[in-house]
């Protein structure tokens, strides 16, 4: 895992992941919640999001002209990738057509026939990702890939997204299992008893002590 990807995972685990009892937009309940926007709208988180998504896009050789997705989970990801790349444009998909002005659902880049990647922050049932894919194709874009930042794999939305995206592939940067594991590890690190150097001598040999938990011990006798 690249350093940028690892740092992004750590931010998601510490800023976006919470344990508890939550009701999801699908109506289901869960013992955890992931609010990716607290990471993707964070200054450093935005930088990392743009870098990690762009690295994945380039590694897969998709060569898109634009990146977009259903507002509002996709919004910060779209902007981050566009700014980081300097040559991939952005577009946003409204949940419904405007009732004023041009009445369009696609905002931003609007070149029919262009190669595009559809993105989302969290994929649970896949409904918002699928809506982004279908709307982009209806407009006239060529969808070459679909991506999400965190996939809640227990919801089994992947088959639905893969079917909608085909023949384009669907890629998740992280799974909820990845984020949960990092979150739990971070909590363990926070609650672990501190082990630190002290200006004392080992009670067994007299050498400089490196810990005072539970007694003054040197490196050799610390265990």
C-alpha cells in the first residue's frame, strides 16, 4: 500500500468511522457508520483523495477526459481529482432535473462521447453509484470505470454496481473492513499503557532503564 493510501485510510478510520447503532439511507441498521465527507472535505484528506484516486485511474489506463458522480457524496472527490490531475475535468450529476434554467442533470463538463469515470464516496446497495452511471450514459458519456472510496461489502451492493457498469470495471479504494480494522487498531494504540525511557536504573542489573511499567527494567530485562 502506498504511503498516500495508508495515510488516507488512517484519516478515514479516525475522522469518518464511528461505532454504534445507526440507521442507513437504505433503511437497514448497522453497528458502524462511515461519513467519508469528514475526510474528503478535510484539507489534507482532499489532497490524499485526489492523489489516491488519480493513481488508481492511471494504473488502470482508463485515460478519462472527465470524472463525476451523483451529488453530494461524489462532489469532493470530483474536485480533488480534477485539481490534482490538472487535465481531468469534473461534472456533477443532480438527483433530479432542475425545475428552472436549462433543466439539465449534468453540471460542469458536458462533452458527449467523452470517456468518463463515475465516482462515489460510500457504496452500500450501490443505488447512488448506479444512478450516476445510468445518467452519464443517458447523457452520452462513455463510462470507462466506476469507483468508490469505501465499499460496505456486507450490504452486497457490488454485483448491482458491476452489472450497471459493465463492461466498465468497478473498483473500491477501501472496504469497510479495511477502515474498521484501522479504526480498532488506532483505539488500541491510544489506550495501550505508555512505555517510555526513564532516568533510572534497571533493578536487576543496574543498566539504564527503558521502562518503568511495571518496574524499572533495561532493554534486556523488560520482558
